[in-house]
C-alpha cells in the first residue's frame, strides 16, 4: 500500500531490495529510512531484509531496463546517506522502469532532480577532499590523513589516491563514518571500519615540512587583494580544521 | 640562507604571476612512480586573496639582470636575492606533493645571466624531478623570452604546460616599460611552442613512444592597468592570441604598484580589480559563449560597463534579439540569455527531449531565473513578474554586491545608457 515507510539496514544492497519491494508490491513508499537513524516513525513501517541475490537482480534490471548511467548515479547518491535520498531513489527507479532511459532526461521531476543534485553534491565533496585532504608523514614513512565528510566519500577518492601514491603506505581515516582507507605500497587499497584511531606524535622532520608549507601559504597571498568573502565561499570553513595551513 | 628563508623570498617574488591552474592533462599514475594528473585540475587550497593554490609557485631565482618597470625583482631594486638549487626545488616539490599540499610545480625565474642560461637551470631542475625522483605530477614551466628553440623543446618535453608572458598589451608599452623584453623575443617562442604542441599531439596519436611536448598546452599573462590601453584593445589582443597561438588560457593580472616609477601609476593607485574581473568575464564569453570580441566592445564603446557584466550589457543593448523561446531556441541563442550558461543550456536541451519546459522546470535546471525571466518565453508565455521596468531590472542585473566588493563609489542614479567613457576611465584605471 502507498504511504508505508520502508526500513532497511542502510546498505546499498538493502536499498536495492527496497526498490525491488516497491516494484513487486506496486506501491510508493512515503519514506525509506535506515534502521540506524534515530528519528524513525515506527508507525506503518515495514522492515525490508537485505538479500544479496535480490539486490543483484534489481541492479541488473536497472542497468538493462533503465540505464547503466542511472545505476552509477544511484551508487553515488546512496553515499549521501540520508532518508530523503533513499526515498527519491526508490521513486527514481520506479520512473526508470516505467519510461526507460528517457527518464534520465526528466530533470523537472522531483525524484530525478533529487538524485541528480545529490549525486552532484557528493561528487563535489569528493572532489574537494582530493584537494583539501592533508597527509602527514609518520615514523616508518606512513602517510596518514583524517577527514570529516558529510557523505561517505572514501569509495570515490580511493582510486585517485591509490593511483597517485601507489609507491606509498597510506591511510585516510573518515572520522564521521568510522572507516579508513588503507593502502600498502605497490599494493591495493581497501576500506576497513574502525571506531577510532590513535596517532603517534609527529616527527621533527614532519613539523619542518608543515612549517614550510605554512611559510609558502602565508607568503603567496597578495596583500592588496585580500578577500575574505571569496576565500570563505571557495574554501568552506568545515574543511579547514584538518588543513595544515589553517590548523593551529 | 636556509630553505625556509629562500622559500619566503622566492614565493614572495612569484606571487604576482596569476596563472594558477593545474588542469589540461589527464595522466594515470605509473607503477613505481609517484603522481598523476587530473584534467579538471584540483584546488588544494585558497590564499588570503581568494585565489586558488594548486601548485608550488616559485621562482628559480630572483636575481634578475633585466629592469622591467613593473617588477619587484627588477635589477635596480634593492631587495633580498636568492636562488634555489635544482635539488632543493625537487626535494620541496616531492615532500609537498607527498602530503597532498599541491598538484605539482609552477616554475618561473628571473633572468640569471642570460635567457639560455636560466632555461638550462630550469631544465636541470625538471629533469631531476621527472628522472631521478620519478615525479609524474603536474609541472607548469615559464619560458624565458629570447630562449633558444632547442632549449624550449627540452623544457616542453618535461613540463605539462608552458607559457611565455606577453606582459603588456601593446608593443609601445612593452618598449617603454620593459625594454629588455623585446616583442619578438616573446612572440617567436610562442609561435614555436604552438608548432611544437601541434606536432607533439600528432605524433602522440601515431607513435607509441612519441616525445611529449607540453600536453596541457600553452598560456600567457598580461598586466592590466599599468599602461593606457583600453579594454577593447586588450580584448582584441586576447581574441587574436587565442586564434593565432591556440592558447589554452590568457591570464590578466591587475597591476599592483610595487615600484615608484614615473612611467607607471603611482604607488597609492588601487589595483583595477573590477576591470580585471570584467576582462575574465569577457574572456569566458569568447571561449564558452560564442561571442566575438567586437560584439562585446568596439571603437564606439571601448570600455567595459562598470555596473553591468559584459553579457548583460550586450543583452540590454540588443533588445531585438529577445525574448528567446526556451523550447525552440538553439544552443547559441540560449547562451545569450543572462542567467543561462553552458551547463544550464545543455540541461535545457536535454530536458526538452521529454516535453516542454516551463519556468518552474527552468529553475530546477539551474537557470538563474532572477535574471533570465526578463529575456525569455516559456511556451509563448512570459515568466511571472517579467515586466521590464528599468528601475527594477537594472539593480537585479547589475550585481551590486559585486560592485561593492571592488569598493567603487555607488552611483545613486542607475541609467539605461552606458556610463560615459570618462567616468569609467577615472574609476577604473587611475590617474596618469
């Protein structure tokens, strides 16, 4: 029936199963929510179990009937991790099954718009982190960085850093989502879950290079063109605590 | 001098070079080497002046034998001089790169001894980086005017982007202010780089191990407001440069008075930031919106409108072109509408395929309806509230906040007609 709330485990497979459920029962859910989210209306809520084969079947169907591009966008939008996006995703998939690839052009439809905008937002954040993330070199030559993203961007930045720093041992720790990207020199990257980490002290050499970067940063701005407003709109304040040149 | 001091001196000396992008070439990493390049460019930070920082921007040396009037490093100035060794630069680049502070290196230099000698120092540095250090990140190298073709070729094989600075917008100004830099010494290398890039691109598609030649193209830079050329002359020059030398970018740098010199504006003259901004806006119109330079400015109107950006200015002065029907117009026509850019134009064309677009749809597509509504029709209808009244429209189009940001006096009386050339000259270029 329409108006029901789907509750799932928060995984992408789970989301696919919600889409499957909606198509199967021919109903439009009022909301789709992650069971781990605190604000949950338990009224008219139905739990959707996450089944791998169902999820795979759904994903294949989206790729074939709707479009492979749509599946790609769903995987990215999913990383935003909020109920509004999950709900839009189910409706987006319904639209895709109804109209086929043409649904990708229906940019004035609310669900399509939400998925497109969320996808863009998540990709933008990932792109920001490619630039704003800062490594510090610790004893043994390991590079470690910490980030606090709104969306779960590790899967989106993994390839970039693994490719660029393939000769290095590095770790990127996502504080918000409790996950870390680990990469061994000349090896592969993988994502593991860790509630928290403790870092060793920084070496003198490291502090030296951090200082040199601050020297460069403080020198390169042209005094006569100081523009705090432009700086604030280009470099959102939430990225700064982890950036060497702004951290104390 | 220790590294920190050298870095202070030589990044301070390099900061007026506006070019800052790290875009233009996609290069995957190579196993065993560090680094890759992203075609879109990545901004690693932003400076206090709001400009993007993506490269380690330094001079090899600031001990210059030339005496260009506008330059802080000119021979006749009494300032601290320093020179990096190739190993110092390579080491710094690698350590900064490793920490994800930068996309790569931007290396320029003062003229040390001779143009060729300077080029050789730079080539040594880049060879070290690419070879011994195995660096695969982005490198932008400045070619010294007057350098030998063979040296240019060697530099371009190591760098991703190369540039030669035009410095000033006319031959006369160049001869007056920077007589050490001859016009031919600047243009000849630009021509030879253009040819090298064309050959390099051709060879890359035909031979597996073709030698690279500046795969991210060529750019240039000129100083705005140091000399009396008007906006039209500068824009025409820009159009010519893009056409003749197939540049990727032309950069404009608002003149920051650093020297007391009778040939140049006084030290207390504020830099023409609004003018620089308008030039970049016009540059975008040339490259992405299909405008010609003579459509934006001509002999009768050689200065930018201070209150309106060039696109809105064109729209206001060509009422015969509007309103544009968004459901039928082609891409070129859509791009002429204030509030519609290349991305929203493409989205409109896409959305049109599945049905007519109305004004609510347009807003979702990213069109700036606040501006566009005065210039369009949606299915034959004017959008809500789109009655063209001068008093209401001009404040909306003029981007007052933008003007205030550049702190020019506000004009109480908005007028449909362009501000007089005199007013604009006084406001934008300072007294001569």
